[in-house]
C-alpha cells in the first residue's frame, strides 16, 4: 500500500493572530508561511510523488503552489474531507477567549465527546472519521493507478493531521492532543495490509519551535494543546 506524506499548511495570518480560522474564507499564508511554502519543493526533492491532494482552503492551496510550480506534471486533486474541522460558532474567535469556554476543557481532555457549537459545528469524531475515510479511499486509488510502493502527498490542517496520526498508531482520539504538528511540517505514514507505520512526525527541519515560548504554552492553561494547531516558531 502507498506511503502518505502529510503536510500541514504554512503559517497563516490566523495563526499569528491567534484566531481559530476554521473554514473562514480568505485566510492566507503570512510572510513566514510563504517562505515555508517556498522551501517545500527542496525539502521534498528526493520523493517520487505521484499525486498531491489538498484541502480546498486557501492556506493549503497556497502552501502547495511552489511545489506544483516546481513539478508541473504532478496531478493535484482537492478533497473536502481533509479540510479543516468545522468549528461552528468558535470560528473566527480568539483562542484566548475560547480558553474560558466550558467546552475547551472537553476538547483538551475528552475530545471524542466534543462537538463544536452552532448549526455548522462538527464533532472531533466526525472530523477524524471523514479524514480517515479519505486517506483509505486515496490509498486504494493511488495503488490501483500507480503501485503499492507509490508515494503521494496530502496538504491539510493541524487537528486533521493529528487525528490521522492517532488512527495510524492506534492511539485513542482522547489522547490526540498529545501530538503536535507545526506549520508546514511533514509527517509520513506507510500503510500496509496489516498496519500503518509512522515514519516521520511533524518534521520541519528546524528546532526554533522547541525553545520555551515567551508567553506561556497556549491560550489555555499550561499543558493545553492549541486548538487548530500551534503557530510554530516566531
């Protein structure tokens, strides 16, 4: 079965503003995110990619643009199932405000029970289920059209990638907040008929994000995960 390269989009204007973007239209890469995207073709230069699949959101499409320019023959597909979680009424709000909501604790400690508020809100379980379904569908398609040894890429979002990693390593969804993937990080999973293998996790090629932050770990308490994904090194 194929090897999947998961790329989180580069740092966005919402990341630097500490806003939960969700499906808000027009959220673009910031200056650092654009530089991260420009470096992506070089980082992936040794990989014989056969296809790329992207979330429909602008920040993912912008992240892949330099790669597609460097590889004009690489097929590019869009799949809404690997789009960002639908955060409902939380969309567009500051993370510092959301940390005071009662639901924040559930998202941190028991995410499998969390459903985001409002008519457009999605459960974390539903987000994971649609993303996992998308990966298995694409695994089958890539293997049928290319080979079992093929390598392909998906560009998606922090919480989606974390949920896919949790599924691949048999980690309960309630523990997926222990996983961190920085902007424009690369995660690699090799799928086999028996089990997936996690080959890389959140590889950015730099270590600045490991330095202690100036203003606390997240918008919530110490040890809380950043909903939607951290902003990475300054």
